[in-house]
C-alpha cells in the first residue's frame, strides 16, 4: 500500500490539501522567522517549509515501515486497514500498533520506548517537526503524533513534502529520515528487513541500500537471506486450520539468525546437505526459544553424533513422506532437480511439525481440544528432546575443549618463543638487550619446562617424539622429570 494511491486517499484529502496550501501561503507572506526541514534528496538538500497542523487534520500512514511486520498480528483488522486505510477502525489499529511493543503487539502494556518518547515530549515539547504529504498523511512522525494525542496536545509541527512527490519518493524520504539517529524509536528488526526488501523492489542496488542503512554490503546480503528464510518458515508453518507464524514471531531472534547464516554459508560450500540439516535443526531450536549459547551447540558435531535422534520420541522422528521422489520437477519448466536427501527431508519434517504446532498455539483460529492436546504434546516433547540433546552436546564439547587446552597452550607458548627469538636478534643488533633480565627469564623457563616434563612423563603409553625429546632435554640438563 502506498500513501499516494489516488483510490485510497483520506476522505478529507482535498479539504486538508487546501488548508495546507493556505498555511504555506501564510508562511510566504508572513515576513517572520521561517522554519524548514532539510531532506537528503537526490544530489542536493531539499528544504521544505514547516507549518502547524491540528492533530485532527493528520492521518497515520498505513504504509509506514515502522509497523509493517506488526500489522499482520490481527488478520481481521489488517484486512479492514487494507480496505479502508483512513477509516476510523484502520486508523485506530495503526495507533494501537504504534504504541505497542514491536515484538509483542498483543501485550496491553505500552512499549517502554514509546513511553520514553512520550515523556520526552511532555517535558521538552516537540523539538523536531514531523513530515506530511499535501493530503495530511504523516510520512515521518507517526509515533510522535500518537504520543502527542496521549498527552492531550491539539497540534503538531510538520514539514510539507512537495505535491509532485511520488509514492516511491515518499517511501525513500521516510526511510532516510528514520535511519537518522535522533530521539525516536528505531525500526524493529523485522521492519528493517522489510524496508531493505522494499528498497530492492524499487530497483536500488545492494551497494546503495547498504549505504542508506549504514551497513556493509555483506551485511545487507545476510539480512536478505534471513528475511527469505523467515518467509519460507512462515509458509511452511501453515496448518490445516489456517494458522501460521507471523513476522513478529522472529523479532527476538536477530543474533541467532545471523549466527545461523554465517555457519550455513561456511559449511554449505563443502557439505551442502549437512548445512541444510544444521539449518533446519537450528531453526527448530531458535523457535523453541533456546538461548543463543544453547543453539550454538547445534553444529556439525551435533549432527554427526546424532545427539537429537537418540532423544526424540518415535512420534517426532521427522519421517518424510514414504514415497518421496528421487527428483522434483520445477513448475513451468521441463527441468528436474534432485530431491532432498533422507537426512535433510527428515530434518525438514521435524521442523515442520514444530513450527506448525507453534503456529497453532499462537493463532487465534479456533481448534479442537484434541488438536490443542496434540500441539502441546509435540512442543513439550520436542523441547525436552532438544534440551537433552543440547545438554549432551555441550558436555561433550567441554570435554573436547579440555583435551585440547594443553596442546593449545603449548602452541601459544611456542609462538611466543618464536617472537622472542626475533626480538632478541633486534635487541642484540641495537645493543639494547638487558642481559641480566634475559638470563633470569631463562631460569624461569627451565623451571617451567622441568615441571612440564614431570607431568608429561606420567602420560600413559609410549611417549611420542615430542615428549621423548622433552624428557631427554630436561634429564641432560640435570633436572628430574
């Protein structure tokens, strides 16, 4: 939806447009101090006049990026908003979402960031003007308008965009303003992803979008991969009752999803099937609300050691359809590609069970008591199985780390000795060596090597070349290993 769609302009669009033109004319002829807003537009700054408008004469923007992901949490009201974006119900729904927590719009308590903004406006007033179209649609300042209405204010200061601006122009201006670091609520994570997607749909290059969002280009590609993965999960979560996950269900998972993308890209080039299995199981772990440190244990060792397979009950073994084809045809093309391998298909089937059960639990769609029991059984047993598997993987990882700790420390000490050799040469060349301190340090090294040899000599089995050398060196030097 765009704010410039002529078929969906506010009912008072022409009246408000005339009022705005009159206020702008008053500014031109007033002769007093004029306030402007400067926008980054094209190759040069654009200065637009600021006027006062009654809050009764501005509309929340149904196309704002700020609450794009949250709109779908109530399908009935979202449908009302699409049909009549400037009607009473639609505008009330937008106001509710602007006040709500981005990660939990159903929570009746206001978002702490919204309350912080409201308190700032109460104490200091409106420092920065909003921005409107000639029809009174807020492009920037939607949340401030909601907070001002909470405070009982009657007007809002706004800059007025040129009447010639297109829908794409308006969207780009909103994005540029919202990405500035000012006293306002930042976009939620998923809404940032959606804003990047919209920019790509407008033909912007990855380099340009990355610059606008002040991120590296590789981060932009990472974010697009994450949004694609989220959308795929939402599609797969659709249940027979019509329930499905929502974009807002992923608001808290930013760091987990970024770590998943990095691991997936690292493994997929060499082991694509293994990467797919890890991706599926990590996504299941993320949606089951395991912590970031727990989810990290779902890695290559987790898959190879089959920690989860031993913990899952028979009903959750993730069996795919029995007659899965060896190849899958691409619709519309005379081309077939290999079907997913059995391990990948089983991991996907398990993840589908979990995400569909989560969708059914979160949805407002009515389900039978039998279905509710089934959903809770799936989620409870899956959570317990993943908990057991992750705990076992974590313990084994700690054991492996302890086994590798001594060799790692010794390798680090060797690197320091190599560095010391170079520094010794430099010190001798410049005649700056403190010979007494150097000799004292070597005595400490001899004591440390003697202690190390004593412990290395107690390792069971025939000593290797390295241990044999250490024992021989210490013994020849006069020590007792």
